[in-house]
C-alpha cells in the first residue's frame, strides 16, 4: 500500500515538473500582418551632444550628431563653467 502511494506521489511530482509547450491556434494572415507592422516601425533618435574646446583662452562648444557623424551648427562661445 505504501509503495503504491509513494509511486503515485512520485509520478504526480514528475508530471507536475515537466514543461508543457503552449501552442496557440493562429491563422497565417494575422501573423503576417503583425510581422509587417513590427518591421515598418523603427523608432530611432539621433545621439547629439556638445563638444567643448578652448581656442586662444576662449571656451567654445558645438553640437555633434554621433548617429550621422556630422556637426550641427557653428562653434559658439560657451558660457558654461
């Protein structure tokens, strides 16, 4: 009696620990529509920051667009500390 109960408990625990794959019923049209929407959305923001330098004792700064690799605007006198 104890052996049967022990076997039943071990079998129950073994089945409870097994992963069960979940399969959802989908049609191919809805999947392709979702994939197309995901591929078309590309949110990207440019990384822009100030570059500082000193020329003849005057502090200057200029914006640098890291994403495109170009300067944004002219050098300006920097009033930062």
